[in-house]
C-alpha cells in the first residue's frame, strides 16, 4: 500500500511537470502520450487503493453476501426445526 502511495505521488509530480511544459508552449505528441500514460497509471493505482479500503464497494458486497448467507442458514434452521413457526 505504501509503495502504491509513493508511486502515485511520483506520477502526480511527473504529470504536473509535463503539463507545465505544455502550458509554457512546448507542444509535443510525446509529452501528451506520457501525460496520458501517467494518468492511466494514476487511475489504476487509485482504483487499487480504494478497493482495498474497508468501505470499498467490494468489501460492502462481500459483507452483504455473508449476511445474506447467514440469514439463509437461519431460515433453514427455522423451517427444519419448528413446524408451527415454519407454517406461519
């Protein structure tokens, strides 16, 4: 995680320098390509960092799935255990 954060900071710095070069009037297809490459890598790193957080979408889905499976087991126990409750 720490390596990804460091790499993200490096990429942001590099992208800023490349963008500053463009802003000063030095247009280059190579510079534009390098900016795009860094932005793409930044996006990938950001996605990985966010997906590893406890409040990420993947974590939430996993917790919801676990909760649903637990509740399904509870229903099976009720249906198999107490016929009066099961019929109700």
